[in-house]
C-alpha cells in the first residue's frame, strides 16, 4: 500500500453483537481516511465551504467485503486516486488489518468511491477549486 494510509482501531460501537465490524462502518472508516488525506494536503472541507461555496458528495460506492474485522483490531485505511475529472474523482480505498510488525496483512474491504464537487446551495456539480485540483492531481 503506497497510497495515503490512515490508522483506525475497531471500537465496540463499530461491531455487531458477535464482535465483527458492522458492514456500514467500513464506509465510515473510508470517509475518515478521505478527510485525513485531504487534510494532509492542506485542504479543509469547512474552508472549501466557506471560501469557495463547495462541498463533496459521494456519487457512487462499489464496495467488496472480503474478510471480517473484529473488535479491538488495528486497521489501515488507504486512499488512492484513480481518475480525476473536472468535478469528480474516483478513489480506490482499502481497509486492511494492521500486522504486529506494523505492515498490513489481510485486505478486509476494498472499494471504488466516486466523489463529486457540488455547489453548497443548489447541490449541482461544480469544478473542483484550483487548490483541490492541484493537490489531488499530485497523487495521480
């Protein structure tokens, strides 16, 4: 995983009554990683809203659940841009179990997430602000 990685620990609230990560929580883990990926690039979403009047929305998510995550495990969530367009981006994301050596072992969940830049008032697509385009293209 050479992409951006964000660590996540599985808390009790993330699991079902069997101690297994509830499937929808993988999407939350991916959302947090995308936010931290942008933050690492100097892009704060509240500043985009205030200064440019735009926000991001998920337009589609194709997710495969491969192996179960469990209570108290440490995970790594990755973000890797695959396709950048004028007002949208497709990001590949993986949720992997962190091994004791600090690397990752099993891929638990992987997904292709399409985000769209939208006008905060009318929710119609708008081009990414130049700062966003420049920073996310640096990964591509």
